[in-house]
C-alpha cells in the first residue's frame, strides 16, 4: 500500500452546543483545512453514527458537502456505531492508498444534547444485540456487567476504577477542547450517583456535541498512518468468549501492529475508548500495554498519567473531552496528531509513535490506528 | 490501481417479505459466496440507507456479520442514501485495490414494506434539503417538478413517460427476482392514480424489501471493475443549474468513463435508476447515451428495449424489480454481472461492457459503475 499522510487536523470544542451538526462539522473541517493549508481535495468521507435520528437529516454526506461550500466534491458516509469516526478515517485511508484519490477530507461529528437523555439512550441502545435489548438492557447496564466481571476476576476495587476518572478529568483541565475542564476528586467520583451498579455517574462519559476533521493526502507530511486494524465480535455479550477482554480490540490491535511493524512497547502515547472508566483499564490490557489484570495497577502507579511512561488519554478521553459518538474515533486521531507534532500545548507529551483505539457498540466493532512522525 | 474482480453475485427476490432484513441480506450473501465458490474473505462492506429507522437496529454491520456466521470478520457500513449499495461497492473496491484486503464481501439491503407508507415517506424525506422539506416537499413532489420541467423543455408528453413503465414491466416478467412480474399496458399506466401531477402510480417504483451481494477479489475472474465515478450536487433543487439534467450523474459518469477508458458508445447494456419513470429518460441523456432531450425518442424507437441496440434496465429497473433503497445500487451491479457472464436467462442480452447508475437522494449523491468481461 502507498503511504498516506495527515496534512492537517481540527476539531470543535466538545460539550453542549446550540449550533447545528452541520455547523459543528464545518468548523472542524475548516480548521483542518487551514491547519493543512490545503483547500482542494478529491472527496469527503463522513463519520456519523445516526444523523437521521439525532438531528432528523439523511443522505447527510451530500448535505454536509453542500453546507461546507464543496457541493460538487464526492461525499459518502461510513458507520460502525460509536466508532464511526475511525471507520470513516479507515475508508478514506484505503481510498488514498489505492491511488483512486490523492486527498480526502475526513469529517466526523454528532449532535446529541438537544435530545432528552431517555431519547439518547434509546438511540444508543439500537447498538445492543436485539435479544438482549428486548430484556431492557441498556449500554450502562451491560457495561456494569462487564465491570463486575472484571472486578471479580482481577480483584480490582472501586477506588481503581475511580482513578480513571480522576486522571482523565485532570487531563481535561489542560485541554481547551474538552467538555469538562475541571478536576474531580476520588471522593467525588466514588460518591457520585449510582447509574448501574457498580458504575457511578463519574465513571460514565457525558452526552456531548462536537466534530473533528483530518485531511489525508498521498503527499509527504510530518505525520503518516503507520497501520490500522479493524476488529469485530458478537454483539451479544452472552455469546462472547470473555467479558473482561474485548476480542474486537485484540483483533484490531494485532492487525494494526502487524501492518505498522510495531509492538505495544513502541507506543508512546495513546487515546483509548473510556466511555465507561473500566473500559480504559480493560483496553490498555487488550492493546498489549499491560498484562491481563494488570491495567489497574499501572494506572495506580501513575504509569498512564501525563507524566507516566505511557500517557493514556492526554486529551481527557471520552470521560472528560466528551463523547459526541460519531466524532470520537476521529477526535482521538486528531489528539494523537497534535501530540506527535508537538502542538498539544499544556498536555504535550514526548512521542514519535501514537495509537488511538475506538469502540463501536458494546465493543462489537472496534478500530486501532497507529500514527507515526516521519 | 490494482485490478479488482467480481467473483460472485447474488440477490433475493425483491418484493414484500415477512423475513427480517438480516435474513434477506444473509440469503443474498450466501448466494454470492456459493456463486463464487469462495467462503473466506477479509471484510464485509454493508450498504443500507437507514436500518435504524426502517428496522430499529444500529451498528448494523457487526450485527449482520454475526448473523451470517462471520462475527470475527471486520464489517463496516457505507451510506449515501438511496445509492448506498453502490457506495458500499465503491468503498470495498478501493479497499481491495489498495491491497489492504484481498477479498471483500459487499452486501446491501433494506426492509421497508412492514411500515406504513406515510412512515416510509417520512424516512425517505430525510434526504430532501431541510428547507425544501420544511415546506412539505416529498420525493414524488420534487420528482414531479423535475418531470414537468423536462416535459416543457423538450416537448415530451405523458405517453413517452408511460413507455418507460411499459418497457420495464415487460422486462420484469422475464426476471424471477423482480417485485412485479406482469406486463402493464400504456393505458393502465396513463390511467393509474395520480401521485404528484404529472407522475402517476405506475410512473413510480414500489416500496420493496430485498438484498443483493457481491464478492470482490484481487484474484483474476471473468468480470472486472473497469471504472467507477461518484458525483454530487446541491441537495436543494432551487440551487441547481438545471432541473432537467442531474449534475451528480454527469460528474459520476465522466469520472467512470475516464477511469475505464470508455465512451458512452462502448456501453452495451445499462441498469439505470428509474425511481420515477422520467428519471430513466433523463439519466440515459446524462450518461451520454443520447443527446439532451433525445432520450424519449430513443425509448419510443425501441432502442432501449431488450432487443434494442442499448438495452436499458433488462432487470425491470427500480420500476419492476423494485426498490429496497439501500439494496438497489448493488442489485443493479448484480444484474450487469449476470448479463456479462451470460447468466441472465430469459432477459439475456449480448454485452461485454455494462454500466450501472444509482441515484442517492434526489440526485444529490450518484454513482456510475462500469463492468467489463475480461
């Protein structure tokens, strides 16, 4: 495959917004184009989980191209649930790698906060296996089952889980794009409202609005796509081999490492899908950073903090940066690009190779992307 | 770009079905795999317009992979409204052409008939420009405006429009996969119920259920993808340069011809998006088969009939084969593969090069695919 580079990236502040999804996506896109200094491209690849139900518009790719002022640029949408931003990036990457396109603008976003929480939960629950959904399962309820199993299997307690939120909220204070930019204490997390035992409010990412963008090009640039991997699993939790490791992440990571010719030890910074706090711990194990059951210990020791040997979620993660579902997989990539280029300001870490990890559904459709400074 | 071949294709009968979308898609997929004699592939690319609203399930790509018995095969979904089946084929094609994947299964489908017609119309209307939609515009209403403008500009009358339906219903009688398999007379079309003046019931495609599939591979096979083009336009009709020619088709066709190194005169059979009868006439002009305003004359002369010099919609088209929206763009490709391989039975024409043309939204996101017998 031909090398593919990232010429520019951009994103909106995540959080509650009164602006439209089109407007948020256009801001992210324009920022990426300005960052790249490139305003001509062959196609637009859009990542969005469900614009039809979140904002009521369909055939969204053409609608967005028109809104951006590029109505005649071919535009399509890619979807893998909550990891749609990474999926759009992947499809754009293969299109450039194939030689069919030279430059592709990838834009991903979602607008959620204007809806009631029950309506958002209903839309999100469409990603749950229909049979399990028929018994009233929600995303937090299933995540709670995973969490319980993990705590039981590895002897991990509520304090360790809470530390994910404390760490990521701290990182969020250093990220002007984050939904939440204030610290939370261990006590605040552990005493916050119970959502689905043992998951409390501060173990869960917020409902957010926002968008992210990246311009991919075949022309040499300082940051390249070193490898990508896509992994899937049974949507139904009851059909899985394990509750405490996500097969879809393991498979995606293996493919990405192989393609990039890297090992977990080569990764110097990572954005990891922490929609629920324990998912960060599980994912750092699935990605091979720490042995099974040892992710929490690494966290407690500060290894994944901003000044640790492997900073995880310098952006604040889904927990503090927020989770406008379709946007997140691409926002993670944007953060890694900033980190590799030395543009992450107060949360800058030292890294030449970075990884982003995005979960679709309840870890049924996951992506791992490895980026490298050339 | 590396050459990409079609190793096998399949589809379900289109029409009203009591079966689930997953079940329909799986039948099409299994038929394509059997046709290819290949049962191992690297990824699944799914085309569906809106499974969330049509059937209530999201993150549909992983759900389908699991249902098919390939839960561990990476699966993603591509969407461009009513042309999603062609969009998924395109994204899969670039993935194989890039060398990232060697074999990709493309599956596209939609399940619509279980919903009330007003609900289907509501879901379809999400593809209309939001401002025009806010005045109550529906797809047939906008198509009627286009039709009126075309009739006025080119002096075409209701009889010519009706002949599209008569021709395509005749072809449908020869296609066991078609939703409608009976002839309609000119009188029946011209006296059918008015939907949106001047469009009558028999000028409009039906609401259908169904699925189609194709296996793409880098390994040499009798039929290859010669070229593809993607074209877009302003979703809002009021912003278009012309009402009587679809810019998105013209752009897609130019790109596909250039890539395939073909001219319109090289095409020997075509599947054309006739969601409304006049769209077939307009599209045969946009594709360069006939000069502007001369499409109806070619139809009247029988040039586009099954025994004409350029058979259009041998399958029966959207009008008679039916239009399960996300499936259609891929079903057209399936028909062309059958025609090129001499497997189209009673509706077989003589062709070595064929074209399919799919419209997304009200011609805001269109695709042209050129296939060739090697």
